[in-house]
């Protein structure tokens, strides 16, 4: 399993108009990109990193599934929908041990 987390710092608070665009992009990604175990948009509730207000939290079955997602048209469409709103991102990719308790 492969963990892919993207922390996002927007220029300004995200507008309500962006939500339907993200919802559509996420549905498309789930439909077009096999090998996704988990794929969700979550708020960052941490008080120590308020600049990064949201994150994309995703888990892929294989490295190949993660690579295919990154190269997909659906991923590009999501980037197109959100890029203008984001000032900075931090990406974490890691192997997720399957035998953890």
C-alpha cells in the first residue's frame, strides 16, 4: 500500500464555489484510476500548521496505481480546478505497512 498526502495552503479561504468542482474531480478520479483504496479531501484541524488548511489523503494499492493516477487526465483536471487557489503544497509519499496493528 502507498500513502499519498498533499497538504495545501490556499491564498485565501477556499470559496464555496470550489467545492462542487472538487467533488466532480474526485468522482472522476475514483472512476478512472484503478487501485485507489482511499481518496478524500480533509480539513487540517491542527493548530500548529494553520497555513496548510486542507489535505488530500489517499492510499493506493500499488506504486504503479499511484504513478498511473499522477499521469491521468483526471488528476490533471483536479489540478486545473484547484491550482489557482493554492499558494503552497507539501507532498508526502510513503509505503504504508499492511501489517500494522
